[in-house]
C-alpha cells in the first residue's frame, strides 16, 4: 500500500519556485510598488480629512437648527400673529444663525453642495413676515432632508437602545434640570442661567408631540445657543441616542406598553413603523398618523374586494385609547427588552399582507410581501434566535421558504392561510424564546459563544486542512503560504466587517442575503475545482508527474491568486456569519461580554486542536484514499454551498424562484425545493459523477497500456 513519505516520493524543489513554479521575486517587487501607491493614496485622502470633518459637523449643526425651527415655530406664531414674544425673538435669532451656518458651510465646501441656499433664504423671509407655521415647517424639512442626503448624515442609531441604558444616562446628565420624571422640575432649575426658556417637560403630550428622537439627539449634541441647554457632545454617540429615545418613554407606564404590544401583534400595522429609522426620525404625531392612515387604507381595501365582509381585527380602525396604548409600546415597550419583537411584528404584518393580497388575486405582490417578511423581519432577528436555538431557528426559516413557494405555486387560499397560522405559532414561540431570561445566563452566553466559533469555523477548517495537507503531500511548501495568506486576509476582512457594522455600516437584510449568496457561490466553484483536481491526481504516479511538469514550466501568477481566493472565500463565508451571530449575542449580554470573549477563546482553542489533529492524520493516510476522501468532501461542501448560495440570491432578488413539489427541504445539505437551486446542485452532481467516470476510464486505459 502506498503511504505518504515526503522524503522518498517528493522531488526536490527550488527555493525560488514552488511546485506551481512561479517566480517570487518579481511578485514581491510588484507588491512593494502597489503598497507604495496605496500609501500615497491614503496620505492624499487623509490630508483632506480635517476639512471634510469640519464641513460634516457644520452640516449636522445646521440640520439640528432647522429641525428646531421646523417644530417650534408653531409655538411662536399663529395666523400671522405672535403667540409669544420670547419664542418669536428666539425663532428670529435661530433663523439668522441658520443663514450664518449655511454661509460657513458653503465657504468650507466652495459650493452649495446640498442645494439649499434658496430654501434657507425663503425660510428666513417666512419667519420675518410671520408666515404660516405649516410653510415654515415644510421649508425647514426640505432643507434638512437635502443636507442629510448630501452629507450622508445618518439620523438614527445602529440599533434601538434599551430602556435601562437610556435611564442611566438621563439620571446622570439630565435629571438635574429636567427632573427624574421628566417634568422639567429638577433641583438645578432655580439656579439656571438664563432662566428662560424653562427645561422641557417631557410628560406634556403637546410639548413632545412634534419632537423626534433625532431632534433630541441633535439638541443633546450641540445644545441650544442662548439658553441653559448646554452641549453634551462629551457623551458618546450611543449614549446620546440612548437618552434621546428615553425621554419619549417618560409619559407611558409599563402596563400601557404591554397592552400596546398585544394590539400591534394582533393588528395590521405599517410594516416599517417599528424599524429604527422610522422610530428615530418620526414625532409622536407622525407615528399616530401612520397608524390611522394605514388602518383606513386596509379597511378600504377589504371593503372594495369584498363589500359584504365584516372588518376583522387585522384591519379595523383605531380608537383614541388604542392609539395611545400603541404609542406607549412604540415609545416605551420596544425599549424594555431586546427580544426582537419589532422585527417579529414586521414579519407577522408582511405575512398577513401577503395572505390578503393573495386572496385578492395579486399573486406577484403577495410573493414580494412574503419575501419582505423574511428579509426585513425574521432574517434580521435570526442571528439572535440561532444563538438561542439553532435547530428551531433553521426550522422557522424553512417555514418562510415554504410559505413563499406556496404562493409562487398558486396553491389554494386555504393552504396559504394554514401555512400562515403555522408560521405565526412559531413566531409566538420565537418571541417567548428571545424574551426568556435563562437561569444560568452566564453559562448560556459562554457555551453559545464557544459553539458559534466552533460550529461556523469547522466547515472552513476542514476545507483548509484538506488543501494544506494536499500541498504538504505534494511538497508544495512555497504554495502553502498563499493558502495561509487567503485565510488570514479573510479573518482580517471579518474583523473589519465587525468594526464596520459596529460603527458606520448598516446592512439591510437584502444586502446580507446578497453578500452571503455571492460568497457561497464563489466558494462552491472554488471548492469544486479543487475537488476535481484531487480526483484527477489521485494516483501517486500522476501527482509526481504533475510536480515534475510544474517545476519545469512557468505558470502565470494568476495561479497564486487562485490559491488565495479559494482560501479566502472558504473562510470569509463563515467569518461573515460569525460576525452576524456574535453581534446578536453581544447585544443580548450587556453584563456578560467577558463570558462571550472567553467562550470565543475556548471554542477557537478546540478548533485549533482539531485542525492540528486533522493535518497530522492526513499525512499518514495512503495517498490514493487521502486524495479520494478529501476530493469527495470538497465536492459535498461545494454541493451545499451551491444550494445555500442560490437560495440566498433568490431571497435577495438576484435569481428567480420556481418552486417544485420535490424533494423536501433539507437546509443542512443546502437542498431547497426550487428549480434554480436544484439545477445548480444537479450541475455539481453531474460534474462529480463525470469526474469519477473520466478518472475510472483513464485508469483502465492506463492499465491496458501497461499490460
């Protein structure tokens, strides 16, 4: 039996060439030139950074001031008459200041980048002439929106703050003036300078009705000139968002928020109303208007499609008491736990809208709503659910796929309703699971952290171990470094992805699905190629001849990029998922971050030991069997990646979906009952069997020649 013995069977390789025979020195020189060019580019970019940052801050200040003018002007003027002389004087001062800020911004940019000069001038004229508050509000909003777009200002936090975090920041920094309960009666009110205007009363519905968390965030950041409201820019951005959301909770009780949660779970609500951007940028009045408008529209749709229908609970109009309770949930209840409830509401609402559209015969719109339910709702809470119970999360994910496929196939409305009830039942379980506080929460976070890195890293580890062992068997010690380069770059990219998603990058569900889909497809193609190569070189004579041939022939440096790419995609695909899962776990464990870190270290240690063992065992396996088993394993991984990749691209809209009745859905193997995903996997299987047949015939032909 042939065994692997590097010293006996491997030819001596030049130190300047690996078995792929590519010259290293020219590549190193090229890399040095590229690095030098990159450094020059970075220096050029950094040299303009201070001016860009200054313009960005000026734009944010101007947005803050316009926001203040747009919402507070109505307290100063009505029907062309001054309601409050002090308020009107303040509006005039702020109008003048907004023009000054715009002039400074225009000077910094050398142009009116946002195209707001005429609007700001019109705004000033309207205020001087005691114009209509509605017109002033519209002009201020128009200029504000243009500035937000032009300067890429993100008017919402990356995730919703928790109630407790906001309360902590508020009591430490705001309660002295605004009072512990937010009534504007804090102990420092008597010593404020100036004494007017008095601190805002956040429990007054009229006072807060036109405010938004974004406005409060801006006020906290920059303060209000000429008043006792100082800037709290020393607080982190996260802390300022926490207090901005917290002040809207002060006029609602926990019981009222719970009642509102039940109402929103049971009714049709606007799909986006519980999203972070809408909650951050909307006033209470705007949120209530969304609820009322949507309910009226839904009721009208039902009556048009079925005039004799009695309106059910999903589309009935809201009473004033119900609106108040719904608002209590939107402002307070959402912040009381990190259960993913807003996202589940989005999923539930979109699923119900899909069923209603399907009942009216609007099949395509119904299918898109079903896709939205997954992408904008469940998919965003999925990492947190997977961290709790991966098998349950995967099963629920499968139900979403089945629901979409049922709509696509045109099944009966009764069947769609049946599947809807099944998903809603599972969503109820998901809500309970996510809100449940485990008794041994510390152990839970540690174990889940260890399992995430081990589970997600195992696939990439097996792929890398197989390729590295193969290269060592071949004596391709120079090529090994490029495999290492690939996975190291993938880990760096994973780290940068983590930093980006924690700072400036907000990935929508569609973006995440698209990225995972393309990465999976690229990885499938790369792994299939390596598996094919292994099977064609499974005989000792063939791989020895291969080595000799490559030593004697110079190969294009693109081969190096191929090695790096195979390693990179195999690892980054898993690293991307690891980032998503650890983000969810990190947000769940405000007081247990150290346990997550230790769990990560423990899981990584087990993974490293396992990898080392696989590499050692691989060198002792007979060559023919090692190449055969390794190649087959890579084929299987390519098969799974292909199915998952196509499924993710279908969800994100890159690939069409044609459901079929068979086979059953098996997510573990990447099998989904759609024509496109099965076709991709069938292509993999066909090529796999063709390789076996071709290798078998080649071996028979070789034996005949030898005989």
